C-alpha cells in the first residue's frame, strides 16, 4: 500500500525508455529502493503529500505514473501468472534506503497540491 499509511510514494516507470530518461535526468534515483516489474520499474520514495495517484503524472515524462494515497504496488517477493508467463518482481538494489523524491521532479507533477 502506498501513500501516507506506509510513508511511501512510488514512481512507476512503464517502459525501459521512460526509466532510462528519468534516471538520466535524476541519477540520484538509482540510490533509492527500486523493483523490476513486468514492464518497467517501481522507484520507492519517501511520501510526497502533494502527489496524486494517476497515470501520466508528469509533464516531462510520459509512461511514468505515481502510486500514492490509495495505491498499491507489487514488490519482491511477488510472483504471479500473467497469461501463462510467470512474473517475478525483484529489487534491483536490495538494501537501498527509501530516499526523497527530487524537488525538481515534484515540480514536474501535472496534478498536485504543490
């Protein structure tokens, strides 16, 4: 569960290109806990109260969503069947801390109560 209840906001990158662009622009995100998903990555950040869970959350980053209050994400050790394919979520940097979302990225949110 994401949001205030867990203290976690998740950046949900739906494609490799979206993840690579985000990491290129914000390399510090490589140091926060990250999980590989079926299509992309979940980047775990400290709770951002102004972030609203939705798809296409950022002005500059298509295919990047936010999971926050009322949201749910899968993470290690989740394994599930996707139309006959076994999907396993794994942390790419196990032991990493959950860091703050960069302020410039918060400023790029489309819908928020900034």
